[in-house]
C-alpha cells in the first residue's frame, strides 16, 4: 500500500501531460479535466481514510531504503492538506470555463493547472528537504505560466516582480540546503531531525534555520516580505487568483510548520521571533485590506493576516497552538478560494473591481450576496464557523502562555478583517438598485455560484462539525509535538 503515497503526484502530472495532446479539442479537454480532477479527489479521499485507519504511509522510491533514496511520507498532516488542495482544485476546474476566455484556455491553462496541483501535492508529501525544493520549482514554474495567461499588460508587469522574487528565494533555498548538507550530511527530513540535535555547531545551524525561515517567509508572505503578493495575486484571471491565494502561501506555512516542529526545534529565541512576526503580519496585512477600494485587492491583502495567525501557532509551540494552526490552515485554504471566486464573479458581472462603482448587486444577484456575507462571517471567525474554531484554539494557546498582547492583536485583527469585508458587502451588494451600471447576466452568475457553494459547504461543515474534525487536528498537534513518531515511521527504527 506504500505506492498510494505517490498517486496524488502521479495522477495530476499524467493528466497535465495528457491534455497537451488534446489541445485543439477544447470541449474534450474541459470534460477530461473535470473527470480527472474528481477522480484525483476520490483517490486522495481514499488515501486519507486509509491513513486515518492505519497510520502513516512511507514510500521508498526504487526500493532504496531511507535515508539513501527519495522518500514520500503521507501522514495525517500532509494528506489532509493534499485533500484540501484537491477540493479547491475541483471548485477551480468547474469555475474555469465561465471565467477564462477561449484564448486563455487554449494557452494550456489545464496543463499548467494540473502541474500546479502536482507541485503543491509533492511539496506536502515529500520526506526530503531537497525534493521540497524540487516540488517548489514545479509549483512555481506552473504559476509563472498561469500568472501571464492571456498576456495582458498588468499581468506581464506583475509577473516580472513575481518571477524575480521567487527566483531569488529559490536560489537562496537551494544554497541553504547545500549548507545544511555540508554540516549534517543528509537531506532526509527524518535523519535531519536526528542529526541536528547531535551536531555541536549550534551557531551555524541557527544561521541555517534563519535562512530557511527567510525562504519560507517569502513564499508565505510574512511581514515584511509580503509586498510582492497583493498585486501579483489580483493580476491574473480570478480562477488563477483563487488557486494562488488558497495554495501557494500555504505551502510556505506548511514548510515552516514541518521544518520547525521536526528539525529546528531547539532554539526558543526563534519561537519568540515567530510571535512578533505573527503580530506584525496580522496588523500590516489587515491595514492593507482597509486601504484599498479594489475588491480583489481586499481579498489578496486578507491572505496576509491569515498567515500571521498560522505562524502565531508555530511561535507559541504547544499542542493547542499547533492544532489551531492546522485547523486554521485547512479553513483558510477553502475560504480564500471561495472569496477569490466570489469577487471574481462580482468583477466579471459588474465590469469593474472598484467598489465605489458597484452598488445594489443584491437586487440582481441575491444568491451571490448572501454567499459573500456567509464567506465574510467564516473568514472573520464568527461562531460557529471554521474560522472561529481555529482562532479560538490559537488565542487560548496565547492566553495559556501569558501572551496577552498578541491575543489582543489577534482580536483587533479579526474585527478589522470583518470590517474590510463588510465594506464590500455594504457598498457592492446593499443599497439602491442600479440598472444602468451593468448588464444583468443571471445565467453567468449561476455558473459562478455552484463552485462557490461547494467550497462554502465544506467550510461551514468544518465549523459546525468541529466535534468530529477537532480530534483529527488535535491528533496532528500531538504528532507534530513528538517528532520521534515521524522519525520512526520513515527510518523504521
């Protein structure tokens, strides 16, 4: 059964390659993309159930025993994130035909979409820090193609910044891996966890840990390295923005979570540093969301305080905090995708992203309006939705650690997140009917609505069904706080 760990990577990879050869038959490509995405989701759901019942799956590629060969490790943390990734992918692939122009679809959108899912899934599943870099590059190469899809001037301008920043971080990433290998003599994460504690060169290892954090902080858009994200995420088509907003920064957070709970866990000064970075990330991100009248930018800026909440849990570094980070991570992947798809629909139907030029949308598109209000409550953490569960765990952990200031910052940030989204709801959806501003297209609205309903359904279930889902997050928290479990499952000691 160990081969199951490779399927979430192999299926989207083969799917993307297959669709290249059907490039001129777009109707077939659309149907196949949907079927293959649903099939991959079903496979991943089965793997998640198998791991829930039987424990971690470790695949040693080519029969080379760890730590000498390439290892994939499908534990509850990684498979839950892969499952969430594929849920977002299903919503995206059904939303795409209504959002993309024929020109954009013909520029191999579906191939790069599958390659993006391949890279993200591989990053979650790899047990080797060098292959984490490799899957980052797969993910980034697909994102480079998706961000310029259609070739608009704004896309090309933002893509230059996006590519340069990520090229710099990639060079730093591979260089840091080389430094680590020169000191420890391995890149297998389980063996790294063993050897890092034995090496006497603590100063060098602390420097390497900081370099890794810097690389992952760029990917995750933590303060002060978030400046590249907002415009880069609103320039592409809304379906691409949804994939980016839901997945790419979360790979950075996952990398920090995995590396700093498994390998570099000996330095309390780093944990204190994480808490301050978390607070600053929350505040500066939400200030950005309040400062713009572009509805897409509001959602893009709201990615930043969310990653601040996640890094807070890692900084607090206790079981409740880590469980809260895991819960909030899954919640945010789903709700950010839903919000990007919603504002994409509003921008398409209104013909503008300026909230000052949109009003009375609720009269023409009531379902979209109520869905947006629901998504606002979920993101802001209104009880009993999933955002509330994750934040409650994180703030409880903060109070238990006597971190009163960061708890207050978290509460203020949550209120300001709610305010930033309520501005959109009140201005765009509420108010008098405006029949002259835009043409009403209810058929297009229905096509946009169904994928959003799918995501919001699971987001609501994640909150209302917390009695079932929290024990899973709690077990992952216990697992991450005991790295020897991971080490034993990989090295089979």
